[in-house]
């Protein structure tokens, strides 16, 4: 069975909507639509009606290309709205075996103990460390034996008013979100590989008007931060320095955006007003303006990373994505500013479908949103809808979900396994779910089989007795 997932990246410069099809073969990108953003400045909604129109325009374009309707909607929210806090939870394990239910309890206990301001709402509750009894640094406690489970979580919160405004803008555009995801978290899903996550890595999504940073160490996000500066600031600098309209400055940035000097080349620059004359400007001047803003932005980001306390925990270095990384030479500049740490320029990981979409780093967030909706997220999480998510492959390891009948000669065993996998496949675990219910149902099924066989036997005996009595 396939699902059509709509990912909407609500950016400050551009709204990007991507439709993907998810089935047993994986994820396939089937549509994309973009629209110039209105009503949003530096990640903050300033006009709900204009923002909704931008979202609707991008969505209509994506639907025209995909030729189909979406079934699930995942939307991004800027880091401008968010704050984060760490918390922990401890629970007792009565049956001494840890299953999904016990992990769920520990995470909700961590949620309950977190000190969150009343004006903020929890967006993601992400566990980064488990402890079973006296054993620390447990990567995944599922299936382990113990009497006490402790979890440490990184909780990302967002302003309630901002979430409400975002939902209103989406509703006006005819969209009902299934999940709201931090934009940099979505970008990380689309760009980071497992080795980088295991070693520790900082991801920076350098967008049009904002830069979002997260630090991923071990199993989860450990730190997230926001900077209200992006490639649009370069456009403003070029417009002011060259005395040319913003549209022309943006065109110059796109066509000649480089941090490398080209002193012998000249570019014609139209004036801001009609009275002025067309002037010629050396590309050396243009690259110097771009270099100054890019250097300042990267220096602020490097200081943010230094202040986070996680700089020594990211052996994999820094991964850069987003539209701003298209500037030629930005990798070398970042390497120098980040003290020669490993720097990787990242595009979204390759999936099937419209390949030109995957080649553009500006689409990392939108593709990551579709991947989030398809199940590509951290092993355990409580999402924006207060539901617990877990990876499908975790079900296979859950001893609590084993069948009662384990006779290898039983031909129905594989069929029952498939039915159980389908029953629990997916991301959301309801609070009412109890793995023991499955065992009880299986016992009842076995009892029914015994009763049926007994009834058949009793029926045969009664028929034989009736025939014997007729003879006499």
C-alpha cells in the first residue's frame, strides 16, 4: 500500500512543497512546487493571509506536477520560534523486560518532568541516552532485561502563538498538518549519513533569510540554534554597495555569486532610478561584498558552535546545506573559519523520482519532511501531536510481540507473523496499546480451534449413535 506525503517547507524567501510516494519499494519524489514567500520575515509569520496564499500557490504547482492528491502533510517551522531544554525520566520495569510500552512510559515521564514555560508547546521529545539499572550509555534498551529504565531527552519547544498562526495559515490554504517539524531537523534527515550521526556532527541549513544549526551526537539531536541571517542579506549588501535595484542585485548574486576574486571581468549594473547611467563594475568588487557577508555569517555560526559546548563532540565536523551554499568557494572559507574542521557540502540524499529536485540543496528541508512522514526519523520520538514514534525495524526485535505458537512445523506461523507486522507497522504507538493483549488474543484463538475440533468430534459420535439406534 502506498501513501502520498506532502512536505511543505515554509521558508522566509520561498515556500517549497514536495509530494512523495512511499510504498514497500521506498520513497519516490513525484511533484514539486515553489512560490515566493509573502507574509513571513526571518522565519516569523507577519501576515497570515499572505502567508496562506504563498503556501497555496506552491501546493497547487506541486499537485499539477504530481497529478495526484496527498494523504499526509508534514510542515516545517523555523528555529526562530523555538527553544530547547534537556530532561530525564525514570520508570520501574515490573516484568523485568523492556518493550515499546516501557520506553514509551519513560519518555512521557521525562516529558512530565520538563520545565517548560506556559507560552511554549513541545514540538519534539528526542531521547539521546538510556540507562538500564546501573548500565549507562545504552543505545537501544528494547528487549533488554532490567528493573529500572532511565532516559535523557532533548526537548524542542515552540511558541504556542506561533504554532497557532502557522496552523491558521495552513488551514486558509486548505491544508491540515499531520505533523510540524523543526526545519533543521528535517534537513538533517535528508542530508546526514549514519556515520556522521554516530561520530557527532553539526548541520547548518543556510537559507534565504535564516541559518538553522543542530548538533547530532549519538542517537539524537543534542543542540539546536537559530540565526536571522541568510543569503538575502547578501542581496541587500550588493544593492546598497552597487546602487542597483534588489532584483538586479539578486540576479548578480545568482549569476556571479563567488567568494573568489575575478579582477579582470566587468559587469554592467543598472542604476536604482531612471536618471542614472548604466555603470560597469568589476567582479572583484562583487566578490568582495559577497565575501564580507559570508565571512561574517560563518564567524557568527562558528561562535554559536563554540558556545554550545559540543564543538569537541563532533568528530565528523560540519555539514552545510541550503541555498546559500551554492556560493562558489564557501567550503574553503568555512573550513578556515571552523578551525580546519571537516566540512561537507550536502545535497539531499538520492531517492527515486525527479532527480533535479535532489540536486538542489535548497530543497533539503522539503525532502526531509517527506522522509519524516515516511518513517525516516530517530529511533524513538514523541512528536508534535503527542504521539510516540519508533522505527519499524524495532518491532522485529521486540520480544513482547512474538507469537504464542512457535512451532516451526506450523504452516500458519509465517502468515501470523506477517499479520502482526502489518498490525504494528508504522510510526505511531497509541498510549492504550499493551503487548500482552496480543498474547491473550492468540490464546483465545487456540481455544477456539480446540472447541471447534471438539464440536466436530462430538457431532460424529452423535451421528453414529443415531444410526445404531435406528437399526434396533
